[in-house]
C-alpha cells in the first residue's frame, strides 16, 4: 500500500490560494489544509481505493488522520468502511474524538464512526452519556456524543451513504431510533452555552423531531428559556418545539 499515493491524488486538485480561506472557514489553528475541497477529497478517496484497494493498516489510516485536513477526511471514511468494526477500530476512532480540530471532522466521526461502533455493539450508550456530562474545556466529546444521535435516529444522509458505498460498505446505522438516549444526552448538555454545543443540540432535535414530535415539543417547551433563536432555527422548530411549516 503506497502511503504517499493518497497525498498525490489530493494534490492534483489542491489550490494553495484557496487553502487559507478554507482554513478560516474550518476554524483550524494548526492543521494543514491543502485547498482541495471536500468533493475532490471524496473523489480522491474513491480513486485511491480503486487503484490500491481499501487500506486496512490502522496505523497508516491513523497517520493520514494526523496529517492534512483532506487526508484526515479520507482516513475517517476508510475507517468507517472496514469489513468489521471492533475494539481495534474503536481505539483509533476514540483517539480521534479527543482532538478532531474542526467540526468538519468531528461531525463525520460522530455520525459515522461513533454511531456505527455503537450500533455494532462495540461500545455502549453509557460511554456517550459520560461524554455528554463532561464540562471540561474540551467540548469535542460532548459535541460528538450529541451529533452521533443525528444518524442514530434518521440514518446516514444520502450523499454520505453514496460515498461510503463507493468505497465498499455502508455501516448499518439508524434502523432503531433512540429518542430516550438522545433526550438524555441533551438534558445533560442543555446548560452548555458554547456555540458548537448549542448548534449540536439544535441539529439533534431536528433529526429527532420527525421520529418523536411530541417528546421533542415537550422537551423544548419545558426548557424554553435555554433555547436561543439560533438553536431553534438549527432545529427547524418553532417556540413550541414543533416543526416549522416549511419542514413538515
């Protein structure tokens, strides 16, 4: 497996002029950004697998995650489509959860990797409940726990499913929604006023609302003073916790 081949594929579409702008958008402080763009990074991952097969060396996949943003995005997808998820793949994913550097990596880690390991029984709900209760400066664990519920309740989005299918395998996620689990995580997090947590709460409620509309409405109504307009907009809910007409 040629480890530099992935970087070469990404460099074909890289734009050094665009990289600083993308770095600011991703709110990255130190991780390298090639300026490839997410669609081209997806294409590079597919091209790599078609040319060299799906990488299975977890150490190499982890090394890609530690490199540029685009390589990290490919690494996330490569780990997600392994033939089996187990304690070894979880050890890699859990390390990534501690320092994804940007929401653009934290969210696929959550919605794909964390959710898939939970659905596969590799980890249990109590782990994410503990993450949601963490009040330390590292908000990524709480954000990832919350965002994992978006796919647990509604499954993977169409573009994500299509990309993983092109790489070889779509991990089963979302067959059995978890409203109790989701609301427990949100209850443990609702006091957190940090921007990325507030928006994660709104996103989680947006995906849960079609599954359990009455429970979402009751949750929002009982805690209305904690919900900002931005959170409700992200959730696509009105002030009574009901889906706004455009999204019914």
